[in-house]
């Protein structure tokens, strides 16, 4: 299946809202936000979020938003070298097509202009997502036990990182 990747803008707010709500509904154990909580957000607050963070979308051949990934930079005084990949979701029709990896790589390319490492968290139960992130160059560096509680069930999450300055890190060891 063919797809295209591009950064989302304020004009994509309704499509973003729909796919994010879908992700939270069909995979509640994968996210720290509930569908109920997200559904109460105003369109204006979502436009603000789209402007403050970098969102990338996979669009199917019909031009419909079928996948999302968000990138955010840490803003703590001593953490501005780090960024996060968040809200990763791909609709079933694009899974296995390379769209998820392409979205991640678009976010990584953007992040390279701001940070030297990217972090993400993924449920330990989500083997397909872990494989995807490993394929994208992320490595597990720890596990956060009982990170989320969803519908009375605790979810452990792996913490993963991808260093964007790998050559520089090797030189630091000299």
C-alpha cells in the first residue's frame, strides 16, 4: 500500500483528533491518556498542541491520516538535549507497509535539529512495537514497573533511547 509522510499543521486538527481518539480507544493499555479524558479536549487546545510539538502523519493513498507520531523536546534547564517520541499509532491498513518506520524517521530527522538523544516508552507486552523501535535504532535501557494502571491492570513499560550523536559519544570515551 502506498503512503506519504508529512508534518501535521493546524489544518489537520480534526483528522488528528479522530485518529488519536481511535488509538486511545482501541489500545488503551498503550497510552497514559484515556479516551474519555482526550475527548474532553477542545479543538483549540489541540491546535495549540499541534503548534507546540512536532507531529508527523502517514497518509494513505486516499489522503487520509492513517498514522501519527509526536515529538517533544524536554524543556527542563538541564534536559534540553533530550527529546521524546510520543503517541505512536498506525491504523491496521498501513501496518507492515513501512509507514510506521517512515514516520519515526521523519520525527528523528526533525529531532536531530534540536536534541542529541530521543527517548520513548513502550509496554513490555507490545512485542511488535518493541521490534519496530529496535529497527529504528532504539535500545531498551530499563523497565518502569507498574508504569500505567489501565482498567485495573498494571502495565510495565520499557524505557528506550536512540542516541543521535553516536559518533560524538564514542569520541568522548577517548
